[in-house]
C-alpha cells in the first residue's frame, strides 16, 4: 500500500510540470498521509498510553458548555417566568 502511495505521489508531482494543480493534489496527498501516520499510534488500545491533551480538550469543551448553559439560562429565565404566568392566568 505504501509503495502505491509513493508511486501516486510521484505521478502527481511529475504531472505538475504540465498543470500546477497536480502539485497541489500531490501536496494534499502527502499532508494527509503524514497526518494519518502521526495519529495512528495515539489510541488507548496501543501501548496503553494516555494522552492528557484529550482530557484537556474535553475539559475545555465541558467548561465552555457549562458557561453557555448558565448564560443562556440567565438570559431566558425572565421570559420563561412571563410565559408561565400567561399560561396560568385565567382567560376572560
């Protein structure tokens, strides 16, 4: 599989002399293959390694979500009270 990838990159790079768009395609392919290679060993199942960046990302997301929920709740609390009052008032 790796040999086919190298051949494809070489062909795209060679075609770039005719149309520079193929150089862009080759660069994207190289970038994608190197990114996939770096991310391959990061899983929990391999090596038992723990990536603290994953937890930090989760914690940051959780904190942002909690702040948003509190803010949204405060902004809409008065509106909900008004709507509840209207629902419970006698019509007539």
